[in-house]
C-alpha cells in the first residue's frame, strides 16, 4: 500500500489508485467520498449513539469511527482477544446475516454490516434484532463501494453472504444473478486484495483480512454421488448454481494465486423463522399458520418429491465462524446428513398444527422449475472431525419451531415481509 498522505497516480492499477486515494483522502472521480456510517449509528440502529466497551474498559463512540473514548464503563467486558476482532458481513439483512451478527456479537466481535440502497426497508427489521451492529452502505454491484467499506471498517474477517439467493429468480434475471451472486464475489475479494496491498508479487502479511464465501449445495445440482462431500464434482442446474460455482472457484483461486486466507462453506439448505417467505419451508410454515387461523384454505406448491438436507440456520452460522478461525483455509460441506422430501416437510408441518396436508395442498405447475435439483444430502464428516461442527437442531424440531413462530406471528396481528407478492415466477 502506498504511504499515507500520498496520492497515487491513475496510471497504476486502477483499483490500487481508487483504494489509495480513498485512504489518503484524495477525492476519487469514481467514488463518492461520503461515509454514511456516522448517520446510521447516530440515528439508526440501536441506541442514539452506539457505544461499546473497549478492551481497556472505556466506552467507544461511533461518531468518529469508534476511536473517540468515553470515560465511563458499561456492561460486562469481553476479553481483549475477542474485542480486537472486527467482522464485516455482506448480506446482513438476510436470514444468515442476522444470525451470524448475533453469534459474532456474542463472541465479543465488533460487527459491521454492508447494506445496499438508499432506504433499505429491511434495516428496520434488523434494527429490532441487532442493536449493536454498525451499518455501512455498499453494493456487490459497485466495486468502489466495497473498497470504501473495507477501507473504512478495516475488518479482520469478511463474510460474504450477499447474493440473489432465490433459485427461481435466477432464471428470470440470470444476468443480474451472475453479476451479484457470481461476479460480486470477485468484487469483494478484489476490495480485500487492493486494500491489503496484495499482488502477484506481494503476499498477505500476518494479521491479513480473512474471507468467508457462502457457497451452496446447489453447485452439486444433478448429483454425481450421494451423500455429497468436499470432493463431489459440481453439476449446477440453475443460473444461481452456476454463479455460486464461479464464486466458489474464484475464492479457491485467490487462495492459491495470492495466498489469501479465503474459505468457502458449501452449505446445504438451512432455515428458521427468519427465512424469506419465498422459500419452501417458510412458505409451508406460513401456509399452515394461515390455514389453521382460518385466513386461507389452500396452499399451492410445485415439486413435492424434491429432497433436501434441511438444517437450522443458527447452527450453520457457527460453522462459518469455525471455518474462518481455522489455522489453515480449508473448505467444508455443512449439512445434517439427513434428507427429506417436500412431502415429508408437509407431513411434519401440518401435523404440528393438528392438520392433514392432503386436505389443503394443491400442486401447481407455476412452481415447477425448468431444471430441478432432485435430491441433496450432505456428508458433513470432515467438518465434524476437523473443526468440531455438528448441528444441534434436527428436522422435526426445526419444522415445529417454524410453524409455532408463524402461528404466533399471525395470531398477534403480524405478517410476513411481503416483498415478493404472489410467489410465482
Ligand atoms: P437471503 O436471506 O436471501 O439474504 C441475501 C442477502 O443478500 C440480503 O441481505 C440482501 O440484501 C443481500 N443482497 C442482495 N443483493 C445485493 C447486492 N447487490 N449488494 C449487497 N447485498 C445484496 O439469503 P440467506 O438465506 O441469508 O443466505 C446467505 C447466503 O448463503 C447467500 O449467499 C445464499 O446464496 C447462501 N446460501 C444460503 C443457503 C440457505 O439455505 N439459506 C444455503 C447455501 C448457501 P437486501 O436486503 O438489500 O435485499
Ligand atoms: O426452498 P427452496 O426454494 O430452496 P432451494 O431451491 O433448494 O435453494 C435454497 O437452498 C440452496 C442450498 O441448497 C441455497 F443455495 C439457495 O440460496 C436457497 O436458500 O426449494 C426447495 C425445494 C425445491 O426442490 C423446489 O422445487 O422445494 C421445491 N418446491 C416445491 N414447491 C418449492 C415449491 N420451492 C419453492 N420455493 N416454492 C414452492 O412452491
């Protein structure tokens, strides 16, 4: 990285130019120089001014980027080692982002979340969940914004969870999916590389930024073997799966090319009451609750014979943290090792509310995909043996938890985020 205070000429690597001139305060013609983090900390998430306790027991105010100290002590003091770690999470407004932020906060991390858009409506939901998270604007489509975010946050760890993650949408908007879910990974890796001054001739130093990529079991697609391991070849069946495979190989490539600490978790389906209503588990738990409460009588679904290895999202974010904390960067398959059909899911979910799914479910061709992934099942042995990860919540408990949460939500006058309208594509 060039010395602070020196502007870098544009004829150098353009990304290096961009990063260096942001760091040194020289306005770049390509990137806005405003940092919105201050606004949001002061008036947005959590308390009006967000304070945390520093390793020395002093309160740290966010207004000056966490460097201005207050004399008073608050709350229990996390250990110095934990407090010295700072994580940046892309996709913080998604299901996994919220669980991961909670998990890392509980471990004493300073957590930052990247949020896109001028007025992202999901920030309000997040605010209720995560009082202690700081937000910074950025978009996986915008390289400059990612460089600015990494430069501003100076993270120890970056978790790239942002993606267009709904598989059917990837056929409708294949190019956008490629840009966000695929090339977005390149942009995050480049932001880390450039901000760290890493190049083909300059390896990362000690204390480098560690990177986690949210890879997916969708990459296995038309599976070559069952269960799937870290060695199973990929055969993706959707533009989403193809984009994830690109991000996966690129993460591996940056590890091999530059020596960066970059890992991918090949995660199988994981669910929770925070799951988007467009995914089948939540569509079913919401459907059951609506039928039970008398709001609706039918639930329309697609392929009931598809099989997935469904686990609980809260368990899976523990795996992300364990993976990024290893001594050496190694990729793992993360799943329960048990597969169920959509029909099994229906049986369990309707039973949890004292109903029979056969009385209410209608299959609808509108929800059948152009190409299906018929059956997924993880072999998580390597993760269990090498990083000590095991799921704590099984399928029945997960489904009961989701149905119960939606019954409670709807009977107390709440409603699921209705961001997609009618779930056809
Ligand atoms: P999710 O709920 O759909 O969340 C996706 C996140 O990506 C949201 O926060 C969204 O922000 C953000 N995002 C979308 N486009 C963006 C852009 N252009 N720039 C910045 N942020 C953008 O997904 P999830 O279930 O939490 O999954 C997290 C990650 O794991 C995803 O990459 C997913 O593909 C992958 N994955 C998930 C599973 C699973 O079963 N859940 C399994 C394997 C892999 P907005 O609020 O702005 O839309
Ligand atoms: O819940 P789904 O939409 O999840 P899908 O396609 O497996 O993808 C999820 O898991 C991946 C990991 O394997 C992630 F990478 C991805 O981001 C996402 O989180 O669909 C599950 C199954 C499919 O086979 C689908 O055809 O359920 C079947 N299904 C049947 N009827 C339905 C419906 N899926 C949805 N969403 N809606 C239906 O009406």
